[in-house]
C-alpha cells in the first residue's frame, strides 16, 4: 500500500479518550493523573473487541483508583482501530499514545500480529504493556518483549495439555491435521507442531489450505490413519464437522480404535472460531452426534466465583450504554475478564512502585512487580510465572451421548502444571462400546499387518457347517436372552407405579368431612387435625397419600417431560432401600403441581431437631445421629447414584424413634430444572445459602448440582459442626461477614483453610480430628464414609447400641408417673364420653343416636303415614310482656316439664319447642302402624287436662289456655347439620299440621280430615264437625274438633294421687341430677315448685330423654365445675330473648 494510502487509512482511526474520575483529577489540587493507554480493535466479530473489553477496563480502573496511593489517579486514553490485526495501524496508534498522550503503560492489543509490533515498541520506550490475549508462542521470548505481561493464556500451555493427555492414556503415535488458511487454526497447529517434540511426542503433521477448495477430507484422514489412531484437528468449527462426518463415513469414528481431539477455548457466536457444535438442524445431525462421541475437546477453564455475575451484568449494561453494543444471548467471555485482571494487576504494580518511591518511568521495574505473582481476581486464581505469562487452566471435555453436550472429565490446573486431574465419578464415553481408552496401536496394527488378524487356512466344509450351526444356536440363545431381559427392563421402566395424582394428596388445609358422618368419624378427623398441627415442621410440607402421612417436596418448575432418562432415574431411586434412607414413594408430574413424595418423619429435619432447644441432646445422642447419617451415605456411595450432591442438615430427617434418614437424593433431571427455575425466583442470596455445605472444589468447578463423593464427606464435616454446636454453619462468622464473603473465603486457597470456628468446642479430640479431615482442603485427605462409620463407633466405646434402647432406658424413670397420668386421663375421657352420650340422647331420638355412636350413617327416611301435633299458648305474648324474663323462663320450664312427663306415657317423639310452641310426632323413627293417630289424640287430650290444672307460678290467678292442631300424612325425617345436628321433619304434612294449630281455638283440638278418617277407623274418639276453614296455602278444607275418647283410660285427678306420683318423680329427678353433678333452675330457686305446691296438681318430672330444650340447654348444662365466667355467659344467653332454640 502506498504511503499516502496508509496515511489516509490512519486518519480513519477511531480515537476515543475516556478519563476516569476526571473531575477529581483536575479540580482537586496536588492530584497527579497517571495515563494508561488502551489500544484495542473495534471489530465486533472478535471476542476481545473494545465494545466487549472497554467496560471491563473501565470497571478495573475504578477499583484501582479506590486503592491507589493518595494524590494519584489512573487516567485511561483509549485508541481504537478497525482494520483487523494490521500491525501498521496498531503501531501508529501506539506511537500517538506515547508521543502525543505520553502514556506510562499500554493495555492491548489482543491479536498476536499487532501485539508483536506494539510490544517491541513498548520495550524500546521502556513502558509496561499488558494484554488479555496474545496467545502466540513467540511472546515467550522475554529478551524481545521484556515489558510484556500476558493475562489470558499461552498456546504453549495447550501443548502441555495434549502431552499430559497422551501420557495418561499411553498414546505415542499422534497425527496432526491443521489448516493454514485460518489464522487461529494455523497458530494452534504451528504451536503443536513445534511444541510437542519438546515433550517427546512427534506428531505426523498434515497441513493443507482450505481456501483453495482442492483438499479432500477423506484422503487427509486416510493419510493420518496410516501411522496413528490419535488425530488432533486444528480446524475452523465448520470445517471440523466436515472432517468428523467423513471419519464416520470411513468407519473411523464408530470403530472404537480412533480418538479425535480439537481445541475450543470457549463458545463464541460469531465466525471467529466457527461453530464447533455437532448440531446444524439438518438431516446429518444424528450422524454428526454419533461421530462427535469419539471427539475429546480442550477448553479454557476458570471457576465461576460469585462476583462474576455482578461483573458480567455491569459489562453488558456499559456495553449498551457507552459502546452501543448489545450482547443478546452471548455471555461475557474469558478474554473480557482477562483484560480486567490485567488492569487490576498493572494498577497494583504502579501503586507498589509509588509506595516504594521508585520511578514510574522505569517500565521494566514496574513490569517485574507483576511477574512471579499469584492473585485471586475475577477470572479466578491468576498465576503469573517468572516470564510474565499466565499459567492458565484448561479442561478436557467429552461428549455425553445422552445430553449431546460436552462435559468436563479432567482438569489441567494452573497451579498443578504437571498432570491432568480426573473428575471424580466421571468417565469418558469411549466410542465403539469400549470401557477403556483405545491402545496406541490397534491389535491388528495400522495396516492390519498382525498375522493373528490374517484369515485362517481353509477348513473342511463339514467343519464350517458345524461351527456355523453352533454359532447360530449360541447366538440365537444369547439374542433371545438379551431380548427377554430388554423386554423385562422396558416393562419395568415404563411402569407407572411411581406416578402420583395430585388430587390424591390431601394436605391439612384440604381435609373435609363427609356428608354422611358419624360420631366416630368426626372424632377421628378432629384427632387427625390436631396431630397434624402438632407435627408441623419448618422444612417439611406434610400431606396424606393412600391413608399415610408423606413428606411432599414441591418443585418450582411448571412441567417436566417424562423422557427415558427421567424414567431411568425414577427406576434407580425406587430400587433404593435402607434403614437410613427416607423411602421415595412417588412423583407427581401434573403440570403446575410437580412434587416428590418421600417417607414422612414426624420429628422433622435434623436442622429442626438441632435448633429446637426443648430437645435435650447428650453426647451419646449426638453421636448416634451422626452415625445414622454416615450409614445412609455409605449406602448411597455404593449405589448407582454414586453420591448425594446436596447433603445438608435440612436434607436429613428424623423419625419418631430418632433414627436419621437421608432424603432429597437422586433424580438429577428434576433437580437441574428446579434449580434453574429457583435461580430466577429465589435470588442470589438463597442460592448462596445452599453453598454453605458444598465443597470448595465443587463450587469452583461448577459441580454444585452433581456433587462428588469427596464433596459429600465435606458436607458431613459441616453437619458434624452443626450437631455439636447446635447452630447454623459459620454462625460465629455471620456477625461480621456476609454469606457471599464466607463462600469466597471458603473457596480461596487460604492456609489454613477458612472453616467454622472451634472455640469452646465441647467434643473429644478424636471428634474434632475426624471433622477436620472431613472438611480438609485436599479432597484426597478426606476419609470414606466406611471409615467414618468405624471411627464414630469408637466414640461409643465400640458398642453399637441402638438409640431406641437408650431412649427406653431414659423413659423408664417416668413410667410410674406416666401410668398415673394415663389412668387419670382415661377416667376423664370416660366421663366426657358419658356426658356426650347423654347430651346426644337428649337432642336426638335414641335410635338415631345409637347409630351415630356405632359409627353408622343416618340416611334420610320416608314415612308413609305419621301424625303431627302442634300447640301454642293463647295470649303468651301479652303474658310475656307483663312478666320478667326470669319469670317467663320459670313458667315455660315448669309447664314443659309437665308436658315432657306426660308424653313419656305415649309412643311419641317430641321434635322441638320454640318459645310457647310445642311439636310432637308419632309413627317415627319407629313405625307403629295406625297407632300414631291414637297416641297423638290421647296425648292432646291429656295435655289439655294438664294445662287446665296448671297454675302460673308468678300469676296464680291467670289460667293458661292451649291451642292444638293435629294432622296425619307422609313425611321425610333425617339429621341436619354437622356442628349442631338436629332431627328434622320435612313435607307438606308439617305445614298442614301447623295451619291446623294456627287456625284452632283455645282449649280445643283442631284436626284435619285425614286424621278424622284414621280416628273413625279406631272408633274410640268423639269428634265434631267444624266446617269449612280457609287454610293458608291449602284453600278451603273441612276440619273437625276432637272432643274426647270414649271409654279412655282416666288419669288420676285427685290431689293425693298426684302428690304421691309427684314425690316419686322428684326423687328420681334429684338422683339423676346428682349423678350428672348438675343443678336446674328449679333447684337453684327452691323445691317449692314441686314439693310445696303438690296440691296444685302440677305434674313435674325431669327426663333424660325428653326434657325441654330450655331446661337442657340453658340451665341443665351448667356444671358445678364450670367457672363463674361460663355460668354468667349462659345466663346472658337466656336473657337475650323470649324465644329460645329447641335443641
């Protein structure tokens, strides 16, 4: 390009100058600004563009200025160029930063070509230069680049990852296929070609140019297969899929003999590295996925720390606001964090130089302060070696054939540069059904040259036939057996025995009573409700399923697809049974009601028990609880699950015998989706709380969900601290540290590691030693649960005494007192039961109450013919107005006591009394043929006689008059009401009988034509035609007066006989009341109403079965043992109205 063209392009450089804390720098005296030049590209198709890294640098400068030496501030001068990695423009921009802006350090560039020139200039000017990329191996030469420090990674480290992988799997014959046309691929291929020989590995190098379109992927693969089965690809992502599909076509990918490897530092949506995923949403996706199962991938690894999420959120907001760049679905990448860490470390070096009084113009001196240094920044542990290069960490990934995603199976950590660290409980899915890595050289050799693989000599025909027949038979048997096992396995897998209908789960709030109730059912449900309230726990939702109490774990996801993987997980967890595991009872997958059902333990979680001060836990008790946890975890670690992953004190539940059981285990598909949903709703704080029990290596490696065996042991150590201190984890630290700060300290590499304090820890040295081993920083130091159980046994002297036996020994001290208490309560219960039965007999017919006592339902019943009696007192309203409430109560009580005594002599049932109204029926609940009309007619005549002889106590001169109405017909009778049941009658017969009474006359019995016909059949009664009467709702009806009974049985009417009967009845009445320990209104005033007024011919009798409602409810239920407050309340109820409820 001509010089004038270069100058023209130079003028197109986009120059942006941002000066942080500008006001404080120039408006406050004696503040010196230290200029830092930022030189980055503006092409958004590269992962380190200024639109992405600019906000990170801004955030880092803010942090540096907060801790910079007083009187100094960092000021950033940003120059942006847009011609990819053209070294000319980058060099020109660097010159402007140095000569015009006079910066004292440079941040960037990112790409190696531009960095090469700028770093050489920085060395010449003797100013520090830091970058978040610069992966090329040429920058290892610090003679050429003495002021350069790299904070991302070096390609030379990738060489070590490959070399260690080859050493681990004993591979020596390697092939390398790489594309010269693609920049990143060419750099990687060149690095491996030149670097692997330094580790004694000499790959067969096959390079080509994809841009000329003349290459043949099949031939290149066949060339590599001549001398190797381990092939490394340094290719663009789109080209990688082409080669993998070709490997499948050649039979390499699925054979089990080949292993392919490639590098994808991290997923990036633009075309910088291309799409390295197998899926393209085309017809070749199934083949591509199968081919990628033979691919191992090397990627950058950095554990996500809590601060990373806040950092990425700020970067996205600032990119949108300051650079007009929207991330969309893209995530903030590793390079962005690396530039942030570079500025942080540069600021620390500048600060140290100022504090030491050294000269900032000595760039080499400032640079040396950044080398050979370890810090913990936003991308994790930043380890800068003695040559100014970061010892970055890498991960080896393998494709999970179930999920179709690459998962980490090994680590190459920056602080452990001498080998791979395999992930516990993770294995590589080797292709071809292999369970171990393929050998370096196939059994038959690369070209099938092994003589053992040559076809055998020709056999006789009969031998071939015999061998073939035998092989077919054996193969048929094997196939048949395998098919049978597969069918049985599928049948068991597809079983829906685990499925629970959400409607079948009854929670406490949803318990209802049946319309067809019984005394037994009501009492049982009331007892259940009280028991459920008493067993409510903080961490448990309790329900009833199939009549059993269950613990319900509700999931926050809306729905879940019951895939084969989910069915396999359910099959696994259903097959797990152990005395220290809460049994899995089923799962509900109804949309909107997803939940898991586990065995219910009435004491709640272990955390409930530990935080409940009312539960006394001695040393033996605590040791027994921990031993149960260890035994349960031992079973889990030997099961298909392998580990728990979420072990906490709230996931350990305690049953009624104080046995601890592990819960919330297994079902990773359910947990993964539930945790993803919880992240959005519960917030960061809730998620951080769960990390209190998670091992630090699992937090750093993002394995909080899956967990590990060693991680479970760490969680057990935290539970040991909870059990002994009876407090939450890190309780002593929470007064001055936030939860996220505690987690950060736990994850850091502090010496000694940050753990709960052991101040005033009341435990043996062996206990403390075991706890410290369980939460050791190095997972390999932690014991297995088998050894933990053995050690815990030594705490109790080697004796395996059941906790229940120790509890029984303790309870023997209280046995005698408990027996007395039970006997006393039993007597009280019997008394209350007797009172309840007496009350029930008073308010319901005996036949009905007996059914309720036996737990039988009382169904409504139709009676074809009964006779109903209605009566009221003529002029009662005027009499009530002229009397006090207490006098009215005494009047009605005395009158109805006489009525009740009278109806005792007849086959009738008193339905109710309402004020002065009195209702009686005959013919139910026990049918009596046509005698119902006989009994009611005689009763009506008897009551007229009683009223005629009755004297009003407080108005002796006033004569009461009764108005009576009778009617016969069909009715329906049944019990109505749950809390206050009543035996009620329904039907038109009831209304007609009431109309007969209301249209009657004083001291007369008004009967209907139906009753007249029945009486005529008997021929014992004299009636008189009244004539046509207009009845409301019935029209004009012919009615009659009942006059008397012909030759009826006469009641005694002489004073002596009545007095004798009266005395006998009162003796019975007093004995009954004494037995009930109750007083009536008659007793509270005096006995003059019965004993002194016998000559007034008042027949009084208190009857258990048919006493007046006023007597039994408002007075007779006042017990001598009731408090004055309760007696006063009941007296007030009597005074509220002249009209009282019947029952």
